[in-house]
C-alpha cells in the first residue's frame, strides 16, 4: 500500500501538480485501500481538519503578517546600517554584514523568503559594486537567509513542535546557539574569501555614526527581545509572542517610522492570507497523510527494512539528517517535516533522543535543503527576485552547504550547542 501511495504522489509531482494535491491524493488512496472505498471518508476529512486545529498554529499567520509588514517597511534597512557601521570596514566586512543582517532579520521575521527579499535586494548591488562575484553574493544571501530557520521565530519549528508535541518555546531557545555558530562559520569564510579575492574594504564609520545607527535600529531590535525575552520570562507563550509582534510591527512601521500608509494594509493582508492558506492546506493534508501511514504501520515497516530500529541514538540522528536533507532538495520544507517526522518518531522515542535536539537537527537539514540544488525553494526565490539564471544562482553554493553539513555533524557530536541554552533557561 505504501509503495502505491508514494508512487502516485511522485507521478502527480512530476505532472506539475502543487504539493497539496499529491498529499491529499496519497492519503485518499491509502484510505480507500484500508477501508475498501469512500464510505467512511468523513474520517479522513476529520483528520485533515484536526491538523490545523492546534492553537499553536495561530502563531504561523501572525509571524507571517509581522514579517510582511517589516519587509515593506524600514526595519531591514535600519538593521543593515547598524551592522555595517561596526564591521563594514574589516576585510570581508560587507559580506559578513550581509550574513549578520540576514541573521538579525531572520530573528525579526522568521521567514527565509522575506529575508532574501528584505536583505538581499539592497545589499546585493552593494556587494557587486565592492568587487564580490555575483555567484558568491547570491549563495551568501540564500544560505545566510536560511539561518532564519534556526533563529526564533521559526515557522518550521512551530510545525515540527505541533507534529511531535514538543515545546515550541524550548525549540526557539535551542535554535539560537546553532544559528550563531553557523553565522560565525560563514563570517570566517567571508573574510578568507575577501582576502583571497583582494576585495576592497569599506570606509570605517566614526563612533558618532555608529551610535546614530544603533539608535535607529533600537526599535527593530525589540522583536527578538519580545520573542526570546517574553517567552523566557514567562510573560507570554510563543503564540502570544507572535500576536505581540504583529502589534509591534504595526506601531513601528505605521506610527513611528511612518514607512507605510493605511492603503498598504489591504496588500499586506492579502499577501499574508495567501501564504497562510497554502501553509495551512499543507499542514492539514500532511496530518491526514501522517494519520494514514501511522494507522497502516508504514513507519515501523520502513524503519525496520532499513535497520534504523536496531541503530543507536547517533545512527538514528544520522539517518534523520540524510533523509531530511535529501527530501528538502526536492520538496517544500513544511511538507517534508509533515511527512517524515511521523515516520521517524518511533525510532526517536525508542532510542530516548531529546525531541528538542531532533527538532533542531531537522530544522537545520530543512535549511540546508532549501538552498541546495536541484529544487531548493530559496534558490527559486532568488531567481525570481534577482532575475538571474539558475546555474549562476547555485554556482557558489557548495562551500556553504559543506559548512552547514559540518554544523550538523558538530550538533550530533556536541548536542549542548543546542541544548545548553535550553537547559539553562527551562531547567
């Protein structure tokens, strides 16, 4: 049954159907094979609706809305100016500033696509003018934007938390250490690249200019304070933090910065509604699909066939990393989390792995796959935004992928990189 379900899904994908159609079709085929027809189809419909019922998912449209407001406003520009004022003058400083700005905006928006647009659009021309190759620039922007998957808030973490019943607050806190570690790895590579290519440095900013840039960025820097500080301080839950972020973004861009007008609200709401609808349809369809494969005990059969059930914790983690990495090269990250997480849950529980560590590794693999050929979703976002050919966008990707794979290996060997801050704050 499982082979028929997955074969049907692959065929529909190759025919060009959006991912929600193969998911629902696969679940429907499995349901009819198990129950002998469509007579009890309301059961499958109930499972699909149950997928979007958890209250934690309310945070998803909230963070999407906050990101959309900030992308259209001045928050990104102010963060860029602050980072550039401090490190723009060092060798490779502009590239390091780009990576750091992507990380900061990821902590504000939680969206990789929003980060590519908000940070990549102003900084790519600046990097090209400074002497960086376009292939390096595009790869840096795409992969640095994927740090947004790890730095809270993260839509991928929210979906994983709902599917695996893991604390979203703990996932958010645990993602900070790995995100900063990856930023450090990217920064070192950028400085080495700039020295090898002899890229000129920017003019050093005065302390007066730095203080002015910090003052301008103080308001946008309130977002990570709200999210991390609010959750850690017990002031509100991740869902409540998302709602506060929307209110904060509205006040920031409409009242304080006055970068947006009342006429912009309709376009922002429409964009958020469309993205949210796609995400929720995928989540609902994924839950129905997960219920079918769990009911049919397909995960146990798959894990037993490949020997994962007999592997230790490290073996399970390596298998998870490989599976998610490969899947995200072809399929939307949210869909991969929805489909593969239930398959690996029996092995995760059997080996006693910390679900927070597993969630961080899965999120990291999702980030890697999203920027990896052939079909990483952020590659096509960059193609659409920067109007560059496919081969040019992916040419500079390999060094960044290798660094991200090394980061995953370090997390497996030293899990406290992720769990240390979590343990400090929640234990």
